[in-house]
C-alpha cells in the first residue's frame, strides 16, 4: 500500500469518527443516552485507525509526480 492509499484511508476513518461523535452527542442529548458511550467508543477506535494510517503515511516516500 502506498502513501496516498494510507492518506485516503485516514481521511475516510476521520470522517467516520466525526460522524460517530455526532451520533454519540445526539444519543447523549436524547432518549438513547445508554447508547452514547458505546457509540463514542467506536468513534474513538476509528480516530485511532485514522492516526495509525497517518503515521504510516508519514514514513512512506511521497510518490506523487511533480507538476
């Protein structure tokens, strides 16, 4: 997997984590308070996945062609 692929996966994971954070906030404010903590935990896992892909991408050479 190249650097761009890891960056793309990190971007997708951040988007998912952000969505889950919003879902957890909505659950915490509504009738589904019991769901807020597990949703937030899953969001935290996606944030960690994004961080991992970002760290891997930093270690790989940039293979983007120069303009």
